[in-house]
C-alpha cells in the first residue's frame, strides 16, 4: 500500500477513535471496555490470518510482549481514564505530543541525536498545553482536569515505549501484522487478568451506542489503524510516522466540539495552535536521509 494512503488512513481512523472511546465511558468499568476491544480485535485478526494461512509465531517474544503491554493495554488504561475526566478532543491534543516523546525515547534507546528542532517543538507543545488548560488549572484549579492531563500524558508515554518496541521488532524481521495479532491477544489476556485479580465479574453494557463504538474501535481503530500506523513506523521510522499525530487533534477536536460541546476559549485556540505548531516543527525540515526514506517508501 502506498505510504500516502497509509498516512491518510491512520489520521482519519485515529482522529475519530477518541470520540468512540468517550462513548464507552460509564457503561462498564474501564478495564472491561479495554478487554472487550482488544479481545474482539485479536479474535478477528487471528481468524483472518488463519484463514489466509499467514499466522506466524514471532520467534523472539520479549519485545512483542513489551509492545503488547505498551500499545494494547497499559496505554489505553491511561487514555480511557483521561477521557472520563477531560474532553476526548483534548486527550487527542496531548497524544499529539507523541512525536516529541518518540524523539526523546529514540535518543534514550537508540542513541539518536536530539536536535534544536526537537527542543523548540517541546517548548511549543508544552506551552500550548499550559494555555489550553490555563483556566482549569491556574485560575480555578480543577483537580479532575489535572488528573486527566496526567493520565493522558502517561498514556502517551506508554504509546511511545510501544513505538520503540515495534521498531525493535521490525529490526528483528517480525512484521507489524504478526506483532499486532499476538500483541492484541497478549494485551487482552493481561487486562482480563487484572479484572480477575480485582475480584470483579465481567459486566455487559446495554447501550447500542456502546456496541457501535466497540465495533469501530476493535475493527477500525485497532485492527486497521494499528496496522497502518505500524507499517508507517516500519517504512519511515517512528519520528516520521509520528507526524500523523499533528493532524489527529484537528479531526478529534472538530468531533468533540459537535458531540461533546467542547467550548473554545481564546486561550484554548492559541494553545491548540501552539501544540500543533510544535508538532509541525518536528518535521518541517527533514534531514536528507529522512527525505530519501520517505521518497523510497512512497
């Protein structure tokens, strides 16, 4: 599949997935929703791969397991908790900082240089978040908003760790399809274990909108969205693939404004603009070898 198509599909699917997460909040406990999502996604992927004879064992499991914990369980525990406290569109804005997290973690785990552009992007991004949440945190001090921001930041950090694990799996010759199917299965099993350890029986939701959101999140956001995104990571690297996060909030905030009544203040407008600008700075001047990789991938 063409890299441009992969990019566009990832932006649209993940940009709309935040609202679907919001539709699941409150029906059943958060862990239950995450289990249903990835259990269904894993079953679908296993069925498809078995039917076409493409189901494979990874060979090396440790980074697949790490990816499962970071991309298909722990990060979504954090994101669902965040969405219960702040609008889904704002969670997507915080998630858009994944490109900066990826750059820092690539330095930590792979020794890649952190450039001045990364530092500037981080300053713009953090400044934007401060302005977005200025009224809630600085003027009236809404504790639930602060907790929601913390959960969203933690989810983004786990997501970035998952990107690093995915990159390692690709370097070991393990395809994104293989890591996805086993990762989702492992992630679902891990969440189910947490549910049982908590001593709480599984609860079934009743609202039709919950099931519609579940199908969308399992089929599109999980099976298709993660596959397109991790294919981008494998082709052009985590930092370049992270450019998709620049556009997620545009889609998510548009939906949040209509469906959740998100109110745009002047500070919020400036803050979102700064955050998006920070992400754009990350990719506005690609290094020569990055341009070559993009051209080859396309």
